[in-house]
């Protein structure tokens, strides 16, 4: 009987952990960290070392959140990618660089946007 309880207990524990998981986050140089809350669409870029915070709201929930790693002309980076919908579907990203105190925001749409506001 204890053999049946152990897998069930592990499954229930993992389910509880997933429900209370921290929002997706990335960290770059100088402790610059970026997070996004999937439910509210609130994003935040913060550096305790540099003592500043930049935050905003996308106006709705986000989906398809992923953390990517790559390299471009500025160097190695970590990037949060996500999608959300305003009048059209939008793709966004927040990129922090591993060796530079730089944050890059990107918004793109595959559909024409008549009103950028």
C-alpha cells in the first residue's frame, strides 16, 4: 500500500509547486532582472545593484512565454518571449545582456497595425 501512496504524494507535491511557481524571469549584467506575469501582463525590469526599476502593463494576459538564450552583435543574452493580443496578435520580448547593462524591448506583429496607440 505504501508503494501506491508515494507516487501519489509526489504527484500532488509537484502539482502544488507548479501552481505556485515564480513568474518567468531572466537575469543579465549588474543583476538586471526581468520578469513578466502571465495572468496580468505586468512586466518589470529591476536592478538592485543599480537601484532602479522599470515596470509596465501590456493591458492583458500573455501566453507562449519562453526563456531563450542567444548571442548577437552586443554579446550573449537571455530573453523572455511572449505573445498577447490588443487589436491584433502581438509578439514581444525583453532581452538582458550577460556582460552589458543593456535591456532591449521588442514588439512585432504579423498583421498591419492602423493605430500604434
